[in-house]
C-alpha cells in the first residue's frame, strides 16, 4: 500500500494514472459512477462500492444502471480492461485502496432536517479497511462543519488513526448535473480544501487527473462547504424571485418572459425562468442544510426560507391556473381528464428525484381530476410502475383530454404544434404551459384556452 501523504503531488498523480495507486469510489449513483469511470479513463485502478447489490451486479456485467450520456460506453470499456470493478463491501474496497472518494447522498428527513446517516455509515465501513497513509476525499454537499464533525470524527473513532497525521482528509463538493455529469465533472472548476496542507495538495493531485477546470483552493473545509451551499441557494432564491414575479405578471396582465428578457439586457440583471417548481437532489434539499447550520449559530436566514417556500408552492399555483382555465369554459377539476406532460425533475433527463410534477399530479388527483401522465424519457410500463395512468404515445395521451399541462420542457415537446395538439383534445380544451414552450400568440389562434406561468396575457 502507498502512503499518499509522503508522496509529492506530482508523484501521486503519476502513480495514480499508471495504476499503481488504487482508488475506491464509495457510492455509485449519479455522480459516483461517472467519477469512477473518469478515474479509470485517466489510467487509475478503481474499485466502486455501493450497498445496492443489483447496481453492483449490473456494473460487473458491464452495464450501467444510469441513463447518462456516454457512461455505458465507459463502464463497458473499463470493466473489460479490469481498471474498474464493483463490490457491495465498503470495508473491502477501502482495505484495497490508497485513495477513498466518498460520493454518497446527503439528505433531509421528513421534518426537513439534514440527514447525514448515509455518510456516517459509509465512514464506519471505510474506517474498518483504511490504513495509515490513506487519503479520504469527501464530495458531498453539507452544512459548514459537517466534514470535520461527522466524517473526520467517525473515521478517527473507528480506525484509531488521526486525520492530518496518519491519513489525509480532503473536501471537494461535486459541481455537476444529471444528464451531463461527465462533461461537467471534466470541465467545471472544483473548489478544494483539506484538513491540512498535505491533505489539500493530495486532494488537488487526485482531482487534477479528471478535471480540466481550475482547482480553486480555499482556506479551510468550512469555507468550501459554504461555497457549495451558497452557489446552489443563489439559484433557488433567484428562481423563487422569478416565481413571485410570475404570479404578479399573471395578475397584472404582463408577459413575464418578455419583461425578463428586457430586464436582463441590463448587465447586472440575471432573472431566472419561472416554472412548476424546483426539483432534483440539490435545490430542494441543500437550503435546509444551511438553514439548520445557521440556526445552531442563532442566525435566521429569512430570504432562503421564503424562497424555498415559494418554490415548493408552485405546483399548487399551477393547479390554480388549471382550475381557472377550466372555469372559463364551464368545467371544474373534478372528473375532468388532465394530461400532465413530463414527470422528470428537469428537461431531457430521466430522473424524478424531488420532481415538482409528482406533487402537481398528487394535488390534481386530490381535487378529483382523472390524470394521465406521459414522459418520453420513461416507458409506458415504467410510468405504470410509478403508480400513474399512462398511454404508450403522446398522441394517445392527449386524445380527448380536457386539459393538457406541459410541466417539463423535453425536446420532444418542443416539436409539436399547438394547433395539432388542440385538434386531438376534447371539447373546449385548456392548455397550461409551465415551460414557456408555447407562443401565446399561437395559442390565441388555436381553439384552446391558454394559461401559462407568468403569462399574464391570458387568452379567452
């Protein structure tokens, strides 16, 4: 085994890319598996660890469990060459590795309090296998102080080793999105920190093998933890502001999209696009991590909490738009046929974590609507297994519908003409556009009643 703290950054990088240093990646989800594949692509010998035996089995057969561009090809290549293998044992992986990268989810519980139990459990497993001279790199988003309070403490307690002396501990939060993970991991800059200088140097040496972006060194781990939360919450707050403006525009007869484009011609204006809500693993979760950490310091983050509440209320707002449109043609939500187009949390990605469409569908059903769900990223059977009524084609999904809600701007939905859409729908059709795919002028020329998030120029 190699003592990573005794190697110069140049030697560590050289040995890693030659395959004489072994890396384990713990957590083979949306970011973990791409990280493992990129390390193997750089020449490293990589062991992937995940508690899900089905994921491990599929990977060892050379198949990716994720719908991520180019990932399947890398999995097949490096499983075949032997540079990548997978196991369900975190302890086994860490015992055979010199570098251990933790890529497990950080969550919130039902009370919206941070849940770091997955990180804690993984660290217990790692500590049973790690050796003196190991380097551990934590990549999860967390409240400032969590890396030291949980990761460092658990590793030290169960291994008997001291961070910064017996083993290295670095932190570098992942900046990437599902659907473009490989591209983002290779090209985005990475914020990096370490428990001490040797840990930081070693962490940068490892990450430099997979990223072309700048490695931004910050003074300590807490600063790096805060940086990731700040950049994520900035987006959530901006989207919350856009959603508030959208509500005003609907009431005032203003087209938000036109106003936004004009406002953003000013170099310091960066208004975002409103919609049905905010989904994915990041924005609905990470603000609560900072809120909890701030609370422990006696600080109230009012804007952060208000923005989160605004974004969480958007599915309810869309139901209101839907009910308004139906009332204008003499219909009520109860028993009408509503087709929701899109269940993913964002366009062109097959992933439903925290998707606002889920809440939208639930609210519509509670109001008595008969809901059909269609998403081109999911098969008819997959949507059925999620518990929703679906149809095998877009045409069948919208046929005879009283209302169509465009919830996700998949590329496939950009191609249909509003007149063709309404021709398939039932009597007095209503279209609710949460994605701004439909030109309101085109909607006016169709036979449909049109409602759109932020589109105050309602028709009919």
